[in-house]
C-alpha cells in the first residue's frame, strides 16, 4: 500500500523516541514509511526525498531531530506538504536547542512543532491522522472514537480514585 505518512529522523539514535508514532499510525491502519535522513550529514538525500514525497503519495511528513534540529525546516523548504516537527532531547540542553531550532521557522516555511520527545511522537502521529481525516470519513470516525475512549479511561480513573478516597 502507498505510504501516506513519512517519518524522517535525523539519526537512528532518535528511533526509540519515535515508538509512539509508529504505534499510533498502526492503530489507525495508516500506511507509513520511515527513513533516517539528516539535514547536515545527508543534505542532498533529505532534499531529494522531500522534493519527491508529494508525487509518491505522501500526504504528511513527520520529522524528528535533536541538537541543531534543522531537519524539519529543510524538509519543509522542499515541499508544500504539511511538516510536523518533533524536537528530540539530548545533552546538554535537554531538547530546548531542538525545540528552538524547530519552532522558530521564518515566516513562509511553516513547521508545526509538537511536544518534545516520546509524547511528541504520539501527538505528531495524531496530528497526521487529523490532517488525513479531513478527507477520509472513516478515519474521522476512528479519531472521534479514539478521543471518546481516551475520555472514558480518564473518567474511569477518576471514579476509581474517588472510590479509593472514600475508603471502605
Ligand atoms: C541530530 O543529532 C539527530 O536527529 C540526533 O538527535 C542528534 C545526534 O545524532 P547522533 O550523533 O546520535 O547520530 O541530527
């Protein structure tokens, strides 16, 4: 099946932080591909990948990078597809460096930046689902069900807490 979402990471060392994105896209049955491409170490390959993504059927690009995280911006510079950035935490600045590099894009080339790290991977995937759901009623229904289930779990947890606090 043609991939609809591409997950690009600046280094294989980013992979553990991206588990939530893989899991989330799989849970919504969204075909995706994942690549290691670096804005600095493989700049030509990263640019070529972004330039051909649209014609290959990709609809959303998720880019994860740490340190001087230029990957999402470079990818965004070469495509009009929506680009979602995940800042990856690394020493010594714990992701603040990547966050600022990603979120401070100059006007004209947007990168939608999500929560840093593993939680961001899940949110990036959910944002990709939301974008795809705009033109896919089945996916839209699944996303609404996901939200309803999430709400139900919190309500259950709260009910359990109240019971615990009330004592025997
Ligand atoms: C970034 O530099 C990568 O996205 C990674 O988060 C960071 C460190 O890369 P490695 O030295 O682990 O390959 O480009």
